[in-house]
C-alpha cells in the first residue's frame, strides 16, 4: 500500500514538468492507474517511457504497488489523442 | 545477476519467437492483465508460447532485473521486450501488434 499523494510526489520529483492523473482503481492503495504527460518522454519508445516511470517509482513497485495501469505521453502526443 | 540465470533467460528467449511471460498459462491465466495479453495475441493469429512465472520463482525475479521491467506480463518478440499489458493494448488498438509479432522471424 502507498498513499496516492506519495505516488504522485514520486512522479513529480522525477518529472517536474509532468501532468499526472492518478486513480486508485480499487480503493485499496495498491492498484493504481496513472497517466503521465512529460517532455522527458520525447524521443523515447513506449518501453523506454514506461521504464522511466517504473524507475521513478522504484521501491514502490517492489511491493506497495501491486498493479499499475500506465499510459505515458509527450505533451504533443497527449494533445493529439485528445482529452479523457 | 548470476551468469547461469542470465543464460537460462537468454536460452528461453531464443526458444520462442513470440514469448509471453505471464501469471498462469494460455489456458488458465491467473491474472486479468495476463489474460488480456493472451486474448490480444490470439486475435493476431500468431503462434506464441507462454511461460508461467508463478511456477518459476527464479525467472520471475531474474527477468525483472534482466529487462529492467518490474511487472508481468512481459511480451518478447525475437528476444526483445515489446512491453507489458498497457503497451500491448496500445499496439493492438493501433493495429501495430500484428505487424510486430507477424514480421518477426
């Protein structure tokens, strides 16, 4: 378990420019869905982008978070796919 | 990582062109995310193999380190990590998945 605010803080520390949408999918603080929009993903493949997020969450991925549904965007790719 | 474990991972990766490391197996996925990826792979019509990490603790830990990727399922094509459930979903939605798994040889 990890508080949503702590997850968000870890992401914003790693990606200070990021727009982060975080949802606790089960209300149990261990199944999250995250949308992360950051210029840090520019020029990276999807695999590389997700790796950056996992690295930012580091220890949180080794137990406290059981599942993370993840979507990553650069600011331009986010603008293209529209709002949600 | 122990060289023996690295070798084991690499020989597994070489054993199948399209290989999914998942919880459970094709017939009985033990996790919704693994089940989703199995379903998407089946849709492509490609032949693929699965490896049950629930029954293989060594690979379960080792692969996380090998691929620098902390979660399962993990889909590999030609020994390269394609992604986890979210990426496979995106690739399927954009029509790229069948190209990636089909173009492999």
